[in-house]
């Protein structure tokens, strides 16, 4: 949380907060009650909230609807994105927002992937084992949604319980999405991820690259909308994000204050960071492009040539130079696993994920020191075929997990491995080290309630296997670490026979067939949580992004 003194020292931030005077209070005063216990949440979410009387009179509602056109004119002039047609608008109740969220849970592909990845997040320790994601998110979004543009119906939706003056800056944000939609068709532009389950090595690596593209595009969309939002609130002062770029860091830090949002304050770090990432980092990206290329480069050009990786979002000069950095690649491990496992999930383990892991495991100071040393990562989850019942398949015990991370130095790799090992006792019961007497920590083996864990450091790489039996874990370790030769510019597949696939390794080491590939884009941020980031971003403008 930012101290009042530090925020007060930012004149431009003070102007922005003044411009929004009344808006945060309006949203805070109408925050819903804390969510009920998990057993009752699904049926009770929003049950009583829709009965509250609207804060807007019929006359105010008509005036707010009329203001849509003038605010869209401002957004168009500010972004230089042309208006191609008027936008439909409507005023909705809390009950309608809850129905909208439920429908997005049921129909949205990112929501389906997010819910599928819930047990992977729990296996990593990013969520508690007993956390119920869907009912909590329903309560969180009912509290947080400040308005939304629906690219399917081409309609901007305003809230009947929020004072009109508080909604106009939100309109500037959401109408920017309408302008983006009119230029590129967001339903097609904004989602490049293959939602089908990856079942071979080609599909594995396609998923790794596609996840990055989606995360980057979400940050562009929200960053552009935040830039217009800021400019709209500052227009009376004659200033803008372009003329006052120093406000960006203050605004980003200010978003961490969730004291006026009861549900958000109780949300796991994973949900808080996933919700705020596109606003925070997207705003920084847009501010950099505005400075270097003006509105044309920051808006239309970024939509026409979007960044393909979140590395570019975090490093705008890399986007401007069209710089590409290789991605860690998956070898072909399917023949090794197919007898006992089904594929479950594969993706990039990005910098945001690592930052959250290290903050949860070792605290914010260690996280701040270690995260900049991260240099890439991927994960692979497989589900045991023996887990047949629904209860079994929803348990982390049914999953086995591989995680390979790369670091800028061997020292950083070693430190991360120690932090990861120290967290095992919080994720599993009955944790004991199998090779505790060894002085060399380059390899650590643990027995847990969900099977063995192998943590191995090799130079700048850390390999983790959780719940695979040790003979299989070692074969997987050899394949994953070996596939990263030439810093990821190559991919490797295993020339494997039936005997080896069954677990009887032939003499010598496994033979790797290596083929040259074009460099793949580098991971840089959040793809483990990418579906969550995308889905939350698609739900509308969040109150947590408003200046306090």
C-alpha cells in the first residue's frame, strides 16, 4: 500500500485523484457483503444485492446515456481511433451483473481453461488446496466490476447503483474498448490460444507460444483503455499521460491499495495480481509508446502490429526494436507417459507466476530480489489414468507435475531451488527428505503424501518433478534439460522404443533427435495464470484499477 505522503508528493496523481473525487467513495459505499461460506456461495452470490434501490434517477439515467456519445468522441480524439458507428448502451442491475458473470463462467473458453487449471495452481501452491475458485470469483467480480463493454453484443453496460459522475471516467475506459473493437474485431483479435488439450509435442510447443501472444494482447487493450481513462480524468487540468508520464508508477502502486474492497482484500495474491496485471503493466507499455511514437504508435499501430510476448510488454524497447528471444521448449515425453497418464495441461511459467511463488514462499523482499533473475520457464501436468471418480480427478493427488525454470545465474537457480524445497511442507503432509545426509544440494529428493519430489539444479536450470515415480522422473529430467541446448534455439524429440516406453531403459542414455527450429518468443510474465488474466480482463473495468 502506498503511504499518503508518497502519493501526495506526486502532483499529477493528486490531480487524477481529485478528478475522480467521489468515484472511489461511490464504489466503496456499495461494495457487496462478504461472500457466504463455500457451501452456500453458488446459490447465494448476489442473491440480495439486486434488491438494492438504484442510485440513479430516471432523469440521471437518460443524461448518462446521452453522455456516451460525447465521451466516445473524446476517446476517439485522444486515441486517434476513428468512430465507425455508434455504440449501444444500457443500464443494468447487480442481479444482471451476477448473471453476466455466471454466463461467462459457463460459456467463455478462457473461463473453462482457468477452471481446469485450478488444481494445477493448487499443485504449485498458488492456491490453497481447499480454496473454491468459482464461487469466490463470483463474489469478487460482483464487487469489482465498474462497467463493461460486451464485444459480442457491441454494447457498453453501466451500473444502476453507481452515481453518474463516478461512471463517466469508466465510460472513457470502456468506450476505448469499443473503438478497439471497431478497428480489429476483438472477438477474433484478442484470443490466439488453442483451447484444445495438447496431445503431442507439436501441440505442446504451439501452446507455449500462443499463451504469450494472448497475455501481451490483453495488456495492450487494457493499457490503451487506462491511458484514455487517465486523460479523461485530467482533461480539466490541461494535462495528460503524455505530458505527465511521471504519474504512471504512482498509479500502478496505488492499485495495490485494496482496503476499500472487502472481497478483494481477502483474495489470494494470485487473484489480486492476475486482475491488476493488464492495467498496471499495460499502462506502462502505453506510456512508453506514447512518449516515443505518439498516439498513432501507441494505439492504432499497436493494434495492427501487436506484441507477441509479454516480454515486450515489460520491455517496450524490445517491442519497438521487434526483438525476439527464444522460448524454452518441450521435448516429446508423450510415449513415456501414455501408459499411466493422460495429458492435462502445458504452459509457460512466467515472471508474474515466479514473482507470486517467491512472494508466497519467501516474502516480498526475497521475491523482489529474485524475480529479475528469472530467465524462462515451462510446466507440464499429467493426470493419472487410475483416478476415475470426479472427486479423485479434482484432487491434486491425481496430478503429476514437471517444472523447468531457467535463471540468469547459477546462484539464482540454486536460491530458487532452496526456496521451492522449503515450501513443500506447506503443500504436502508427511514430507521427509530422502537424501538429507548429502552435503550437495544440487539434487534433493523428498517423500510426500502425494508421492516423490525431485528438485535438481544444473547450471542455470532448476528441474522439478512432483508425484512421478523416481525412475520416470529421472528420464523426464534428462529430456527436459537436454532439450534446452543452444539456449532454446533447438527442440529435441526422443527416439524411443517400446521397451524404453514401458520403463526398461536400453543400455546407454536415451537418444535425442535434434532438429533446428525458428526461434520462439520468450516468456516474460503470466501464462500459467494467462487464462485467468484474460478472463478477468474480459469481464470489464475493475474497481481495483481506480485511483484512491
